[in-house]
C-alpha cells in the first residue's frame, strides 16, 4: 500500500529571486558608481539549456557622477560562448525526498499475500546530496569571455579558461553540460 501527501507549494527551480539582497550598485565618494547586472547560471541537460542554481555576472557598468557610462564589461559564458556550463548534478525532486519502508507484524496493512509493508515519504527543505562543487558553485564554466567597451566603441575582449574540478564527474560519471 502506498500513501502520498502533497505538502505546500515550494518551487525549487532556479529563478531571478536569487538577486534579492545581491550587490547591484557601488556609489563612490567622487559621485560616480558601478552597476552590476546578473543572470541565472545555465547548463545543458536532456538536450536543452537549463537554468541552474545561482547567479553569474552579465554586465558591470562604470558611470560618471552625471550617469554617463564610462566603461562597460559584459560577460559571455561557456565554450564558444554557448552560454552553458557544467552542473555537478541536475536538481530533481528526488533530491529533496526519500522513501522509508515500514514492515509490520500482520495487521490491517497486510495485503492478501501477507505482505506487511507500508511506505513513508519524507520531504526535506534541503537536498539529500550536495548539488554544488567544493567552491560552493552550482554551475562551473570552462571558459568566460569578458568584453570591454565604452559608450561608442569596443575596446577588446579577454578570454579566461578554467580547469574543472575532478568532482564534476560524481553523478553517473557524466557532467551535465
């Protein structure tokens, strides 16, 4: 026999609510400022690019005291700027729940064939497995390209490449890209 119960309506999918209480602007004593824009991490899973946990910087703008954009840095992520990185493992409902089998001495829960077992489903606020890498990032990228510009021209770009940690392969020996 199996009994189930839906508890609440928590949605654990990635969303831009992660930007709440995140640094968005620094105001300097000179009157200028720097503004930060973010977007969700992304990784490739089951044939599509999927939103991952956490944020990545999309753009940093440096402004004069008059609000004029002096410099701007924008970022493109992933190999060949594909936008997707590597997740240690995908986020699934199963990561937040577990089923415990309870066996009974012959009672009303026994079936006709004397199977005396009932299941108890436990749902948690936190996942049972670590969804992040050792450095606390949910998604990692092999490369990030930084574009530098001013209001009227592109100054150039810098390409950063990274070695992924070995624990990226812990889930089914396949990174989610």
